[in-house]
């Protein structure tokens, strides 16, 4: 059981889907043993194997478990308190989001006290190509992987402002990559404005995002940029929390 779990950790920790040979070298186990364990993990939905490249990646059951752990982790109360302090400081709803396949998942959120607000439940999934967090996540990926996630297009339209061309979105992603700020002005929901900043793990990888959103005209991109120092501070606090052992 522990060998299977160790192999699952190798699959989950790889920057890209791994080959059988790479997993054999990394695990130090005999190749037939690695293959047998991987077949067992695939049957359980914990690992999946690419139909064409024969590489191994995280399966849907592992993804679901990872999200559940993050949403119910021992550090959740501290993480929620960081978001609550941020909301008290800037006055708009703030979220902690993570990528999950081709979508963005809301891990945590704290609502503004304002009467007019945009409601989104914890655990909600939203598209990547038209949300601030989603575009921030996509901007950190190689172009080939972005194409695999989004396909050839056209992308699904949610509002008149939604970018539906993959080429146009890639131009937008280059700007986001340079600025480190994801933005969405009515691209997913009419009348909503959202900005996102990265939460970076100990290895320098973007693992989550802190996002603020609110209804226009109360919330504007110009006003959102004024929130960036407080948002980045909260993102750094959450990054330190995620890196700390519990």
C-alpha cells in the first residue's frame, strides 16, 4: 500500500505526465512492479494513462481527493481568517482559487458586507478562459499545454466581452504573464469585475490565486489595481501557510 502511495506521489508531483521508464527510475522499484501498481491505480481512478502518449497523470479520484483535502485542511481556519482580513481591508468579496483540469475551483471565499454582491459557493467550478484566476493560471503554462486544455476554439461565449478566439486569448495571456495580474471585466458574468494575483509554492510554482470581485460600477479595474498590495500580502501569507507543516 505504501509503495502504491509513493508512486502516486511521484505521478502527482511531476510537472507533466510521466512515462513508465521515468517513474521506474524515480521510484527505484522493478519495472514490472511499477507497471502492476500503476494498473491497480488506474482501475481505482487514482491515475490515468494517455491513450496516445502512454504517459501517466493524476486521475479524477485523486483530483477530487486533493480538492477535498484543501477545502477541509487543518489550515483552513487560518486561511479563511487571512481572506476575512483582506475583505475587511478592501471591502469586496475575496476568493482563494485553484486550477482543476480545464476549470478553476473556489477553495474558499469571504463575502463582502455590501448589499449588492456576486454569490459563488465554495467548490464552484468556473471556466479558465474568461475568468481572472483562470487566465492567470493559463498564463503560467507552455503554449502547447494551453492549446491542449482549450482546444482549437472557438471558446465558449458567456457574455459579449468573452474572448472566443484562442489566438486572441494567447495575446492576452502574454500580457498577464508580464504583469502577474489576471483580470476579467464582464467576460464571464455581465456586470462583474475581477482581479487575481498568484499564490506561489516553495518551488516557485503558481499553485493558487487570491482573487477579488465585485459588481460594476462599484468595482472597476482601476479600483481593483488599488487593492493589489493588500491582495499580494494576503497571497504571501497563504503561501507561507500552505508551505508550513501541520
